[in-house]
C-alpha cells in the first residue's frame, strides 16, 4: 500500500439564518454570494424573505416576557457569558472580517477587541439602569411616586456594515430586556452568523436575538410596518430612506431611531419606556 | 329497525359490515395528506379561504375554569369576530360545556347572534366514562338549555375492546334524544383509536348510527386532527354519500392553530369530499386560538402590513 497523501476535500459551512435559537434556511430557499476583496468565493449565506422576518418576530415576541422577567443580574451574567464565548472565537472573527471587509488584518483585530469590550460594557448596564434612569418623584401627597424604565418589547435592528456597530446595536437593545430581530447586510453576513453560533452556545434563551442575513432594502419596509415590532434601529439604512420608514412605522407609533454614537447609555434608554407607579406611604 | 338498509342494528350485522371495509393504506394516506398540504393558496383564494374558515370555526372553550363572563365574551366574539370590521363573518357555532349553554344562548340572542348555534359537549365529555343514564341526562340537559348541536364522545374503551354494538347503541340512543331539536356530532378521539383502520371503522359506525357530523377529537388528547386522519374521515363521508345519498359533515378539532393549518384542511375537503362540503353545514373546525390567527391574517391582507396580537382579543 502506498502512503501517498490524498488531497483533502474542503468542508464548507452552510450559512443559515438564526431564528428562535435554531439555524434555519430561508423559507424562500434563496441565497446570495459573499466574495473576498479579490473576488474569490467565500460563502452563500441565506437571503432572508419577509416570511422569515415574520417568523423571527413571532419568536422574539414569544421570548420577550421571559427575558424581561429575568433579573437584571441574570441578564448581565448571560450577556457576559456571551463575551466569554466571543473572546474564545476572536481569531475567527478577525479573519472573517478581514476577508470580507475592505480592512487590514490589524484593523480587523482592533475592531473585534473593541467589539468584545463594548459588549461587556453594555452587559454591565443591566443592573445599573434603574439606578440611573429611574426616579422617586416628589409629589404633594402621602405617596411614593416612582418612575421605572421598562423594555419596549420587540426591537428590529437594521445593522450597519461594521461589526462593532452590529454589536453595539444588539447589546443596547437586549440588555434592558427587549428581544430583537437583527437584519444584517450581505457584507457582514459571515461574521454575523459566527456570532449566531456564539449565541447558540451561550445561555441566551431562544428567540431573544434572531439574526437574518439579506437585503436591508427588501426587509426594512416590512419591519417598519410590522405591527408587532415596537422599535426599529435604522442606523444601517441610508438616510434618504429614513423618511418613508418612519411613515410606515407610524401606524403603531413605533420608535424609529438612527444613532451616531456607538457607546452610550442613551442607546439603551431609546428603546425603554418609563412607567410611573403610585404607592401610598405605609404606617 | 333498519339503518340505511345496510345493517339491522344487531351486533352481528354491524360486525359483518365493518369487516368488509377495506383497510386504510397508511403510507398512502400520509403521503396524500402531505402532498395536499403543499398546495399554495394566495391572494383572492386566500381571502376567500380565510373568510370561509372563519365561518366554519366552532369557537370553543372547554376549561374547568370557564366562567359565565368568559363565555359571554366569547359569544360576542363569535357574532362579530373583529369589532372594527363588520365584513368579517360570524363563526359557525359556540362550543361549551352543557352548564354554560343557557348563558351562551341567552347572551347570543341578546346581542343579535340568533344565527349562531350553541354546541354542547356531552355524554361525559371528554372521557365518555359514565353510565348510559348519566349520558342521556347530560344530553337532555344540554338540549333543554337550548343547545342546537350535541358533540358526544364515544366510549373508546368499548370500541377498542371490540364492543361495536355497544358503541353503536349509545350513538343511536343519543340520536333519539336529539331528535329534530339538535344536530349530533360524534367525537372519536382519533388519538386514542391509534390506527387509521379504526378511524375508518368508527366513521362508518357513527354514520350508520345516525350521526350528522363525525368529529376527530376532544382537544384534550394529542395527536388530534392530523391531516391524514381528516383525510380518512373525508373519504368515509364521500363513500357513504355514494352509497346512501346522505351528506355527513366532518369536524376536525384540536391542534389547528394557524391560518396555514386551516387552509390545509380546506384543501383536503375540496380534494377529497369535494366543494359541496366547503360549507359550515358540512365542515367545521373546532378551535379557540385559530380565530385570532385568521383575523390577523385577514388584517394583513386588507392593510398590507403584518398584524400584531395586540389588536385581537385575549380569550
């Protein structure tokens, strides 16, 4: 028997969507192509349809009350656990980002490190939010009057093309107890789905973060008009289209925001609403 | 006594009739139901299907925790499922336990819902484990309270033990009590009958005994109204019609929660029994959560954007 080594067959990854904690192909069966800077083929991620969006919203809605009900401490722990997983996969993220974006390996490395730090920063806010944004209001009577910030519900995110923007948007939305449907543009699809693998191996409950890769132009109008989405982060959408999305979102008074700063507690508060509670002063 | 001239009511004639029925090809039934489930129903057909499905819903609440208030709320929803859209049809019927029949009937009549019948589950629903006297009284109570439809359960224990005559006699007796006053639906609890052969036998047994409708399940046992089971029952009513010229209705109940599920059922009806059965007189869907999903799909079709459960009632 000869010992000549056989050439190895590549094992290529099938990129799918991340809906309700599971990796599912697009219901439409569509895919698109992601190529490297030099035009080399990298992957065929799923091209999500509006039906996938609808399924993701259903999953996010079902997960929302449980996620919001978890203690702030528990949410912080789970998000921190995700950072641990991100750290372990840092090199994979760096190479994927360098391969699919127009940036150098050094810049990709810096971006991934920043993104992980940013995730930890947002995770830390979970049990500090109430202290900063809540209040005991002075009233003219024998009552306590509290303002408490509560998560809005289901937030859609149209992510910008950089990985750190993607991380900022998700972290800011989920830390308070919202659940999310994240629409990811084609060029970020590969690291976004690796991020989904991180989520699948963390302790995050299914449906809290759902990730759809595809065309923002196709999906954003459906997300904007969807009556069961409470807020929409449109930072990744061209400014010219903001007007029509806001009109489409007016039917259910959806909060629609585009953010210019990445690291800020205002991004968390943007998708929270204030509840005021009266309570009589006890004896 | 003669039952369509096919059996004389004796256990012997019944056994003879049921034994000559051919067995169900299980793989064939599964694959035919799966094939029909892939039919794509869109735009105007979907709109029609949604409205038809709404008119066929037997809006059901069968909980130990049912209160008069909940039943009244459900009745209001039955008459006008979407309060802001009067073009939505009323549902097929309200289905409740027999102590709630009078409350439902009175409320329906008071709010202009005279056209919505009240169905009562009967004969010691859902297990069917009681003496015949109790079952008769149960049915009589429901009819006295104003039920126009009786959903009786068969004694599955007796059926599985091969006591077909006993099951038959029970249905005949309840049919007599119903008389002209109430339609009789016979519930098999197909999840407990295990095989499709048993479902076919039970279907013929019930039809011969005088059932107006045959119904899959109580909703308390899973699996319930799976498409192949409904297919077998639809084939039975179709064949029974060719023999006797009498159209028997079919009511799948349990596990039908989405518009997609409901439309699959309508496709099954159209392709098996035929379009004649696409009417609330001959096809009903026993459900509670389904109605909200149908309403949300209807909103999506008329508004052009996806609807939210915030805009339908919590039942």
